């Protein structure tokens, strides 16, 4: 392959890449609609405790028990037999 043919190929490829870049930059960006976060109501009293415990910073035995119950439920270790 001759040197001139290689230069022409690289120039054509660069021209196409430049054209694609200009066309994509000139198009307006799609506008995304804002999504409002929907508050999720706790399903039961245990979930209400978990929601309350997420906001406190002091140790609380009720919260520790609620978190432990949630962990047991999550890992499938509920002893309800």
C-alpha cells in the first residue's frame, strides 16, 4: 500500500470522525423529566421502628432489637416453627 493511500485513508477517517462529532454536538440534549421521590409508608409496626431508628444517633435497645429482627428476617432465620 502506498504512503499517499494511507494518508488519504487516515484523512478520510478523521473527516468522518470530525463530522460525527460536530453533528452530535449540534443536537440538543434530551430533556429528562424530574422524578419525584414517593414516600413509602411503613407496612407494619416493625418497619415503623426501623424508619424511626434510622434517624437517631444514640444507642437504643428497642432499635437494636428491631434491627436484629430485620436481620433475622432478611437472612431467613426467623424461628417461627
